[in-house]
């Protein structure tokens, strides 16, 4: 996020005639990191337990009401 912010706010998309390569690499790394965080969201300390308790991803089980 810091690299993307630096490119958007300070450096510009194209730096030293690279054609935007560094910016696109920063976006790719951010996207890959977001995927890893999403896949391992239940393992995140504090946030994983509070927001992603695993119930939303587990298959529904029939209720045992009598």
C-alpha cells in the first residue's frame, strides 16, 4: 500500500522511463498479498477471531431442534 501510495502521490506512475513497470509490480504484489490475507484470514490474531470465526465458510448443518 505504501508503494502504491508513493507512486500515486509523489513519484508518478512512470518513473525514469520504466513505462509504469514499478507501479504495476507494486499493484501485483498488493493483489497477491490481499489474496494470501483472504485465504488465511482465520489465522490473523485478534481480527481473525473476531470477524472471521469460520462459521461463514463452514457448510450448513441441520439444526437439532426437538
